[in-house]
C-alpha cells in the first residue's frame, strides 16, 4: 500500500498539467522563452515526484525519467487537439530536460543521504596531519 501511495502526488501533478494543457488559452509571460522555462519547471516538479515514487517502489530512477518523458510527449500530442493550442517539439524538449534534471537532483540527494561518511557531504576533508 505504501508503494502505491507514493505515486499519488505524481499522478495528481500529472492531472494538473493535463488540466492546464486542455485550456485554449493559458496566461504566459510575454518574455521570450518564458514558456520554455515554465515547461521546464512544471516537468521538473513532475520528475521529482516520479523519482520519489520510483525510489519508494524500489524502481530504478530511469523508470521515473521514462514515465516523465513519455507523459510529456502525450501532453504535447494532447495539445494538438485543443483549439488555440499547438504541439511543439521545443516544449517537449523543455519538459524532458525538466524531468531529467529533477530526477538527477533527487538521485544525487538520495545517494548523499544514504552515505553517512563525512566525505560524502563534502565535509571532513582529510587533514594533512601526520
């Protein structure tokens, strides 16, 4: 049961993304590239939640990456059917980069948390005393 519950935050966030993607208009800052930053951030959250769920389910982090990147592709496909929206490969790339970045950060953080040695956290460098 604990493993199944670990996936709920990721599913809830995916539903939120789907909901926003289904809107004909989405308020986006007018700055150039701002939409790519928003794509990156939204999918970084999803990637972090997927990494957490994969970890709790004893799955390899690559599962989180695969699920996130595939979901991003289906989201872009979904947008191609929404009036006033379009599918864009650059949006998918921003989504995929967000997922990969968050999964990388999560796995790095888990490795540091699992290794209690002082050197793992960058503290306790060896001294030069003889």
